[in-house]
């Protein structure tokens, strides 16, 4: 039990689990068990309540349902960091904000260089703009205590802003035809959630019930259902004083969800989305515009955007490098932001609606770019930290 407890609370553990389930999915998809794996993905699951019915294959329940919980956790983290954390002051937020803007803009431009002439391919422009916070922080933690804490804080803040950017992108660019009735129900749910917040309601059950209604209405509205998770998170109170005691429903929920998301939701998402069939992929498929745009966007565009924009900001004295870090260590962290993995796979599923028109080459490009970003970033950081003493 002590080993299990240490593993669950180790920063690198979520990354290790993600690697394991990805390899497992690849092995299943490319073996005699591929039929079983694909049958599992498309297992029909239906929930019916009166005339309301939600029927989807398992993979969409994971992508539309469980990922809403993931985005709920991201929303809780964003709200806490903005109100009292690393994003609560202009000085603290400047460098990660500038870096995140560069880390979204340059990869998108790199992708568009290869795909601007094809109106269908253009839909994937946001795929290389994402960073997998769990994986990136997991790789960084493998380097131990020699990594300055300021670099970890910078990477975490950047990834949170990056996730917020992904949420905005999904809302603006990956929304389908809207249902007026569903939007009205979602709006009413948000109003009631706001009232609960202002009334300082501590109990979580009312928020959860209204949150479920919000999720269903958003799911039926044409807006992607994961956005319901973010909207719900912003309505959860950070601090409430009752009976001379301070309560934090937000922090309580964040703590309760952390292990569930890290060791169940994200691994399950990776398992159902990372099963890339290598059987029909040719070298020409890999070098086609979409996969090459994704790969270069993540592996080259991310590091150029994050490092380049940050370097310019430092030179212009708009911001300063994280405390006790060197320029080479900072570059190593910039490399790690190219680990798109789960977030990039998620946006890929929205952009191309899992049509598999690219014969899995688009998903393979995400995996390869994330792999190279992790390996090269780890090597650069390992080398740059070589003569750095352990903190006493």
C-alpha cells in the first residue's frame, strides 16, 4: 500500500500511465486483437430518461462525457490560479502568457503553411497548438530536484493558459449548428448555478445536479459538451465563510478529482484514441500535408513559439526568465511544450470528426511529435542541469 500511495502521488506517475496505455492501445490495434479493441471502442451505450435519449458509442462517451470532467478540473485550476495562484498578478502571468500566445500562434502558422490551399485540411490548424500538461510535467519531474521550482511553475502556468486557449478555440471554431431550446436550458442552468454561488451554498450536490443538466443541454445544443465542464467550474465558489469557518468547495472538488482524472479519465481517453493502426500507413501518408503540418507544428512550431516569444519579451524587459534558471534550461522546457498528446488527439477528433480520412497518419504524427519533444526536451534539460547542485 505504501508503494501504491507513493506512486499515486508522484508527479511523474500520470505520464508513466499514459505511456503504458498508449503502448497497450497500439499493440491491441496492430495485433490479432484489433477486432476486440475496435468492438470495445464502438460498444453502444445509451441512457434514456422519458423522451430524452443519449445514445453514443463508448469512444464518444469518453470524448464528450469523461473529457467534460477533465475540462471541469482544468476550469477549477484556472479559476484558483487566477484568483490566488500563479496567474493572480501581472508580473507572474506575463511570461507564461506571452509564451502561450507564441506556443499557439506559431504551430498554427506552421500547420497552415502546408495546408492553407485545402479547405478541409485547414480545419486541423489547432491540433498542434495544444500541450499535454500531465505528460510535460511528468517528464520534467523525472529530472528530480535539480529542476528549479520556478521552471515547474512556469510550465504549469503556461499549460493552464494553453488549455484555456484550447477551450476558447473549441468554443469558437468547433461548434456545430445551435439548438435554441438547448442553449436556453444551458443558460438557465448557469443562472441557477450563479445564484447558488452568490448564496454561498457549500453542499456540492446542487452544483452536481445542475452541472449534469448543463452538460446534457450543451451536448444537445451543438456546442461541444466539454465546454459545460469549464462553465460549471467557473461557478464553483473558491471561498465561503459559514459558522466562523472557511470552506472551499472549489479546492475540495479539485482535490477529489485530481487522481480520478490523472489515473482514470486521461488514461482511458488515451487508450481509446491512441490506437493507431500502422498496417495501412505508407511513407507517403506520413509526408502528406496534414501529418507533416501536425508534426512540424508540434515539434518545431511549439518550441519556436514558446522560446522565441519569451526571448523577445525578456530582451524587451517585458518579463524575466524564471528564477535560478538558465537560457538552456528554459529552452528544454520550451521543447516539452511540444508534447501535445491527449489534448492534440482530442482536437484532432473534433477537427476531422474521427473520419479517419488520413488513414491514422494524423494521429501518428501527434504521437511521434510528442515522443520527439519529450526525448529531446529531456536530453537538453539533463545536459543543462548536469552541473546544477541538488537544493539543500
